[in-house]
DNA sequence: CTTGTATGGATACAGTCGTATCCTAACGCG
DNA sequence: CGCGTTAGGATACGACTGTATCCATACAAG
C-alpha cells in the first residue's frame, strides 16, 4: 500500500472550510473551488474526498449538528451536580442562541442550511433529525418534571416545548440580524422559563 | 411617442414571477432567464424593465413587505368595530404565520430573503424596515394598553413584543418545515396572548 | 406620410459552475 | 528493487450565469 492519508481528517478539514464560507458569505458562495481555496488545497483534492457537491453539503450539515450536540453536553457537564429540569432547558435553549463569535458563525450556517432545506428534500432529511430529537428529548423531560410536580399539571409538555424552541429559534434570527443583543435574548428566554418553572435555580434542591 | 407600456404593471408581473420561483424553488433558483420563462417573456424584457438582477431582487423583497402590509390591514378591517389591544396583536401575529397556500409561499420567499440578507447588506437594509416598524408599532400599542390598565404594570412592553415576534417567526419556520401545523402554531400564539392579556376577546368591551 | 423613439427579438461575451479525464509522483509491500 | 496502488496536479467539457449590443418593429407626433 502506498502513502496513506487519514480520510476522515481530510474530510473534516474540507467540511470546516465549507462551513467557514457558508457562515461568512452564505451557502450560495460555496463552490468546490472556493472550498479548495479556503482549505488551501487544489480542486482535485476536494473532488477526491467527496464524490459530490451534495455529499459535501450534507457533511457540512451533519457537522453542524455534531457541534451543537457537543455544546449541549459540555454545558451540561460544566454545571456541577445534577441538573434541575429548568437547568436542562436553560442549557439547551442557551446553546441554540448565538453566544460567542464561533456559535454566531455556526448559527449563520445553520440558518442558511435551514432555508436551503425548505427547497431541498435531501437536506431536509438530514437537517430535521436533530431538531426533532431535541424536541422529543425536552418533551420527555418536561413530562417527567410534570409528574414530579415541578410544573403546573394543566400545562401541555409538547406545546410548551414547541413554544420554547420556536422562541429560541426566532430570537436567534433576531440576534443574527443584530436587531437584538445576545443578552436581551437570554433575558427573554429566562423570563419564559420563570413562567413555566418557578423562579430560577439551576441545581436540584438538596433532598429533605 | 410610440407604443407606451405600463412600466409599473410590467415590473409587477416580473416581480410576481420572481417570487413564484423564489417561494417554490428557492432564491438560488432565481435567474434572469428563469424569471423571463416564468413570466412568459424574453430575457430582453426582463433586462429592459430592471437594470440589474440586484434591482429585481430588491423589488421582490419590497413586494413581499407590501403584501404583508396589505394582509394586516385587511385582517384589521375584517374585524367589525374597534380592535382591542389583544385583537391588534392577534391580527399582526396571525398574519406572520402562514395560513393559506399563498401566505405559505410568501413565507417561504420571506425566509429565503431573510437568510440572504444575513450576508447581503443591501438586502438587509430593505428587509429590516418592515420588521422594525412592526416592532415599534406593537410596542407603542402595548405601552398604551399598559397605561390603560389592560396588562399588568410590571411587564416591559418592548420585551414582550420582542418575545412575541420571535415566537411568531420561530413558529413560522416550524410550520414551513411541516414540523407543526398552522393550527398548532395559532394555538401556541393564543396561549401566550392569554398570558399577556386576560382571556380572549377581540372586540373592545362596550363602555360603562 | 414620414420620422423618431419606445419596445423587445436575437445573439454574443466573459465568467463560473460541477464534473470528468489524463497523467505523474510518492510510497508500502512482496 | 521494482510493482501496484493511492494521492493529487493539470486541464478540459458543456451548461449556465449576468450583462451588453445590434437590430427590427410598431406607433404617436409632426
């Protein structure tokens, strides 16, 4: 066997280059040649590691989902002790909102992909997986919290989750277009969480 | 003077064709030739009535804004008598959400434009005008309602409006991607309006 | 009727796009 | 040491893009 290159690593470099372009100049600025230039390789290399532009695009969307997933886990881990139901929601919704520069860029790319998915079924299949999983996860958590008496019994968990996710997504849009600051968005989220759960506490109260 | 053509009418036809393409196949499918084909005219005609592709795109965005504006006014007019503050909010937020097939198409186009505006300052300037005006309008209305005692005095009108608009936009996204039905979205909006105002009444109660 | 201008048909241009092909250099294995 | 496969450089193809140009026609004004 001749010289071996780590294909996964190469694909990751190219996917990162793609996402840098998509998040700064939009998905319509993404071309095979632009990706090559951004990654500092030749066009042939891009073609060699991805059969299609379509495959490249889907790889970008998958990577975005993986990043979001990583952020949620790392935020959950950063909170010492067990999370309250409210803590779980604050973590997930806080990850959806753009906070630092990198997550702002990722949100830009995510928005671009979301729009593209509206007229591209292949992208829609890949892109809706994470949001649906997120909604189901939060709904299950909220239903459990309701059983435990943490929220009022007359609330419908699925409706509440749908509203909160829509709120977070809408706020993300307004933060990206600089209509609102990150802090203002967080404040609105917290306000709504206060109405759903009691006043704020991220940690589960000590038993007894 | 030779044969005169109504330029405004011609431009309107072309803009409509553009929006039909953008709402069904996305903004990236919009080309001068596609617009010509969709409108049933030659490429030259498109060039003749619009100096630029950029001008054409901005015309499309302006038209979308005008349609939204028309819908709000017509919904307000459809409600007999004077609108309560809640009625105003229900009308505006109800217009943002896609209801019939046409408003779904317009929402698709609007979403495409919104995303494009994130990386195109010229579009952003045109596209943010209406949302900002809407936010200011609703904020003023809500502040007045607060003065009149229609909502609790501890609410911040600007924050409430920002949250409601973000919610409506986020719900629009989820309706477009068929994660949620129009009815479910309306229900969530009504639920949040109930929490802000009292229980639902669109008409102002008779004086005395 | 002639004339000048508004309208639009036909065609061309230089770029850019995704994809395909040809060929060479590098290198692990027998 | 070659042999064969992998990694990529170089180049080309046809399609499509926005824009420009040339020219014909139609029609209102003189």
